[in-house]
């Protein structure tokens, strides 16, 4: 007879995601995951597979929750500059919230030593491609609506904004909240100058 499940899988996945987000893949042990979630090793292996399988599930969960929430407004058919401003203002609020800076799980993973892992690398590439497409969608709409200077290359501006977002991920872990705020404000001012 099968043993009854002693935990709620989505809650355990969310708790495991937070551990990976705080500590990174390399510095997270199965003991850390067991302690944070209260799920036994057997329960983890039975439900999620090994640590690597669990990490991939956590990245997917993060993309379906946190990333969906922050990128989806820029993916709407009527997205424009206001949605890009909102995206960066959310980053700014996170940087100045007083909470310990965590950055982005996927962004942090992109600068870790996991680049050799094709399953992780594919997820990272997908994420940054989605981010660029979201910026580009909002910029193209803004240009059509007359919110941007029509001579500006929206493709290049989308690349610039992805770079700013990636830069934020490094800055938030190594600079003061005030410095991060100045960094993002300059990026927003550059965006405003394109209008």
C-alpha cells in the first residue's frame, strides 16, 4: 500500500524555490531543502527526483509565477511605455524595500557556474528571449502610438533594456539601495528621452 503524501507539493516547491533563490544551486544541500520544507528526503526524491530535477522544477515554477507577473503586462497587445516604466518601478521598489536583496532566481542562475548544464541554459535563454520580446512588444506599440521618436531603433532599445534589467540583478547584490535607485532612474530617464 502506498504511503500517504505528507506535504502539499506546490507549497514544498515554493519553499524549495526560495532556498535556491537565496543560496544558489551550488550552495543548497538536500539537508537545507529538507529543513526549509519539512519534507523528508524520500518525499523529495519520490515527488521531485534528485536535487537537479527539483531545481529545474523550481526554475519553471518561478517562471510561471514571479516572471509571469512581472513580464505579462508588457506582453499584452496594448502594452506601451507605461508598462515598461511599471516593470522598472517594480525593480526599484524591490531594491529599496529594506528586504535582503535576492535579485532574480533565473538571473542569478545565469551568472552562476551552471552554464554547462543544457537544461538550465535552455531555460535561461528562454527567459531572456521572453524578456526581450516583452520589451520589444511594448516599444513597438509605443512607437506606433507616437510615444517614441520614430527614428529610434526599437530593436536596439529592447536589447538595451534587457541589459539594464540584467545589470540590475548584479547591482542589487553588490551596491547600496541608493546606488541601485540611481542606476534605474538613469535608465528610465534614457527611456523618457526616446519619447
